[in-house]
C-alpha cells in the first residue's frame, strides 16, 4: 500500500514539474546581448529633445547584430521584434507594468513597434514607428528581441544601458481634445454668456415697461 502512495506522490511531483516547465517562458537573464539598438525621436510637435507626442511623432529605430558576436550566433535568428518598453521610473507602484525575468510574465515591453524577418546580409535595419494614441504618458526605452523558428526569444539588445537609466524617452499623452473642439467650446461659452446677458436686459426692460403701464 505504501508503495502505491509513494508512486502516486512521485507521479504528482513529476507532472507538476512538467507543467511548470511547459508554462514557463524564456528567462531574460539567459539571453545574450548580441543586438545593438539606437533610437531617436522625429518630432514635428515639440523642439524638446527625446520627447514625443502620442499619436503624432515618430520613433526612428536602427538595429544590427554586434560585430563582436561569433558568426554562428545568429544562425537561429529568424525574425527580430522591436518593442517600446517602460523605464523603471514609470513602473513604480504599477504592477501592470512590472518586470519579470520570465518573459511570459514580463510586462515591461507592452507596445509592438515592428517585427521583420532577419537577413544576415542586411547589416543595418531601420524602422520608423508613429507613437500610438493609446501609449500613456511615461518614460520609455526601445528593446529588440531576436526570435527563433518557434518564436522564442534567443537574444536581445536595447537602446539604454543595463540598468535602464540612460538614453530614455518621454511620451506625452494626447489631451483627447482637438483644436476644433476647443474652438467650438469657446464659441458656445461666449454665446451662452451673451444670451444670459440678453435675457437679463429683456427681463429688466419688461419689468420697467410693466411698471410704466400701471402708472
């Protein structure tokens, strides 16, 4: 009887380990940093350096494989995905943006900028990405992941340093109100004030006329 119980316990442990192994993602700490990434903002709305307006301005991102990497390193690279990521300062007290070493649970990089096939003959790849209107105000950096044939991350590179404290970018969220709406609001407000003043004059004039008729 005891052997049966031991077997059942062993079976449960093995199955639990297999489930945990299958559900776990790639660990960020295991990835080699073989990609070089440079990012800049092409802004038409603000002269301030490294500041972009959501829904209007663009990120221009260039990436390439580090020349110091061995020639066999990129043999399993099939695609490269570029993402916009929250910097630590914009993750404070925000669990929905929390970093996790398990990339399946990581919430650092929530905005896809580009995904393209990897071509070892192209030494410098550049993409332009307009900041989406739903990107919240915050501080960001850009990260690129090299993916293998199964879509798993096998390498990375980012536009900032290891501690994610340099070469950061600020995104300013849109107000949600267009200039035409602001103008319409001002016109309606002015009309309301004029109308109120007009009604006040009419009321005074009617009262004065009624008093003269009584005399």
